[in-house]
């Protein structure tokens, strides 16, 4: 197995191999999460009415376990996607375009945007792919006059399948330094965590697993006087 993994990494590259293994593990988790549920309801092995009845009779703990494991698979897929992330630090002047991660980033302009207690510089960056507009980002830098501290405000655009980041740096000779990031499947990391939390809540809602519930029933039965 180790030799096979080394061979895969050598043939595909470390990042691509890690992503492929991560996606395989995610698919295994997601499909395996519902394998027990499919077996319990005897899907495709009996009439649909009987399958639906079995499906509705499944305990919440079974649903919770399946959903939680599927959520873990989604999170692993998001982490695997991050292995394919692209980033670059570029110096561009207004009107110039650079390509990062398959996207074209164009600096449209720079302007001042003063606040109540800080001086701010904001960039306008248009992101396109295959000639189609994808996002309009506005990264900025705030310089607080009293603390003499400069803070960068990251601009993020997401569509659920990837995140686009733009961070504004210093300006040099009329050009702005930008840090650009393309993070595939990054939202899935947090989505998977939410799905896992939902699965946990469903499992806890199963009355059979509540601590003390069987004990109360047993005590109630013992309290009934014998005739």
C-alpha cells in the first residue's frame, strides 16, 4: 500500500495525489454513511411502500449517525479541495490583469475611503473567467491615526464551491500589491461541520439514548403494588 501511494504521488504530484486520496476518502465516507440505512430499509429488495414504511420507522439515532458521517465526508472533501488552492502576490497598476488559479483579476482602480478615526485606501478588483464576470472585490487597508496601526480588510467572494480572496498591500510606484487566492471547496469545510452538528442533534434527540429514561420506566414499574 505504501509503495502504491508513493507511486501515485510521483505520477500525479503531491498536491494532486493528496486531493485524489482525500476525494476518495470523502466519497467512501458519504456512501458508507448511508449503507447501513439502505440495508435497514431493504432498498430495491421489496415494494416501495414497505421500504417507505421501514424508512419512517428508523430511529433518530440511525439518521443522526448517517448524517454526521456524511458531514465528515463533506469536510474531508473541502480539505482535499484546498490542496488544489492557488495563490499569488502581484504588483499591478490600474487597468492591468493577472491570471491566478484560472481566473483573470483586473485592478479597476484605487481610491480613498476615509472613516471616522482612520484613513482608508480601497481597491476595486474585477474577477472574470472565460470572459464572464465572476465577482467584484473591494479589498482595503485602514490606517488608524491614534494607534498608528494599519489593518488589511480582506474581500471574499464565494459561490459555495470555491472562495476568492483579495488582500490589498502597499502601493509602490503607482502599482498596488495584491495577494490573490483561489480556494476550491473551502466552504465545504464549514458546511460539513454544520451537517455533523445536525447529525449529533438528531442522535441526541433519540429518546432511547437519553440518560435516565429507561431508569424512570423501571422505577415506575417497580412502584406498582402487586395484587
